[in-house]
């Protein structure tokens, strides 16, 4: 609970800035003398704005109040004893804004949201930070600090529910995929005695993906599409075996007398395009836990629902190499060789995904063979699976 209170305190600081701007943007809502505006936050904190008339007040909307407050904060931090600060701008354009601030453009995504109740005409403010949202009545701004101090004494009303979140047509995210590689021979994993069989643990698959999600209609259907840069690592189960390209193709050879293998693997990198139709059976549904005390409510959101989809991918090989670490006559050495090793330059296959809440699992299966025809140790189709982070 104490951690929650600290987070709310941070949100409150952000709210104060947003509220101050809202008063400037809507001068009709401010009760002030003709030549000044006083924004009184508590007994020790005031913002005083002098103006000649209403037209001067409208001109204030061209200035960035946030930038001014940041400069004040820097001035205070750099001075030990501050009793009076004055911001001066001889040119008159230091704090001009390049763009116009628009409130309520996207209530679910913007960091700041200001809304007005249509029933009682009371100003409200909402601030979103990560999975937390603070909502408070503007009229209670003077009592905000006192309310936070009394939360632990008065207690919080805690409720749990689910709600529908308005989603954008297309969203973007950057994913990291971590998993393991293997390959299938005639639908089965190679026999453990085969020279080309791999270690399930240590044959890592790593991918970096730029993925877009486009909703189709208002139902659960959407498309995931984008690009992935990824690496296959096939670590041989028998570390004595060395992978060598010969005139006959790529061979997996026993070591010469006096040589003992330590590690042997084949690595290949690909750039692939991905398209996966998905069904999200609770699209837009979020679990909400709300804490309420007086006019303040704090909401925490969590993803909900099952996602499942099947699609495909196609890619091109960027590079490949083998690495062979061994001990010969008591001395350790290694051999790293780059080349194509008769690997197919193109790859294409089927991809499946399933997710629940914040966790997603993937599986890729190459429909074409890993090696060119009759140039590998066997007819092998790569398979990889793991987690999307």
C-alpha cells in the first residue's frame, strides 16, 4: 500500500501541471480579479499571473507552462536558499509552444486527460501512468495532499471488475522471441545416434520482431504482420562431430585421432516477413482493480483473455557459420568457418501463436528443407518454439 501511495504522489505532481494549464486554456472557469489570476494549491504554494485584460489571458495559451515550471525547478535545485525567483525572456519567444496542446484526443492513450461531467458541470482530471490511472475532482485540489495523508488512516474502498478498452485500428510493438531449435526428419526428431542430432537445451532460437496489429471489424479478429530478424543455433548432441562443407555436400564427420570435441554447432541468420491472423476472444477486455477514498480513485489495469492464431512466414538467409571447439594433444583450440554450408537461401513455413494475459507462446515449422536437395546429411525441416517477450 505504501508503494501505491508513492506512485499516487508522483501522479499528483503531474496533475498539478495539467490543472494549471487547463485553467489558462479555459479562463472562463477561473474566478479572479480583472488584472490577475491566482492559482492557490495550498497555504505555501501559489501561481500568480498578471494580465491587463482577457485578450492577454488568451495569449498565454501560446506559451509552454510546463517548460517554465521545469526552469523554476532547475533554478531551485541549483540554489541552496531560494526565497524569490524570476523568469525573464527579453526576446519573448523562449517559452512559445511549437504545437497546440489538445486534451481528450485519446483518453485511453494520452498521459493527461481532462474531462467535464455533463450532469453536474464539475471539472475532473485523469492522469494515466503505466497501468495506473488517477482521477480526482478539480474542486478538491486544495484537499488533495490532506486526502493522501489520511488514506492509510481512513482506509480504501477496493473493487475489482472488467471493462472494455477502446482499441486503435492498428498498433505497433517491438517483440523479443526466445526459444529452442531442432529439426524433424520424416516427421520425427532424428535418432540420438545420428551425427546431426542436436541438444534440445543449448540450441537457442533468438528473434527481434517489429510487429503491427490491425483490427478487422469490431469482433475478435485481427492480423499480426511485420518483420523478424532471427538466428537458428543447432548445437550438436555429439560434440566430437565437426560440420564440414565438401564436394559431396555438408557432412558431419568424426574427429581425427587425438582430437576431442568440446562444442560443435551450426548458426544461420534470416530476415523474415510474418503474417498471422489472430483471434482475441476478449479483445479490449481489461481487469480493473480500483482503490477509492473520497473524491480520489486510483485504477490499476491488467490484460485479460486468450489469443490464438495460425499464419505463415517467409525469409531470406543473411549469413551462416560453424563453430567447432576442440582439444588436440592436450591443447584447446577452436575453428570458426563462415559459408553457406548448402543451406537453403529461402525459408518459409507455418507459425502458430497462443497467449493468455501478458504471456505469448510461438512455434515455427519450416515447410522447406534446411539444406539444398541432396546436399545435407538428411532431409531435415527446422522447427523452433518458445516465448514472445
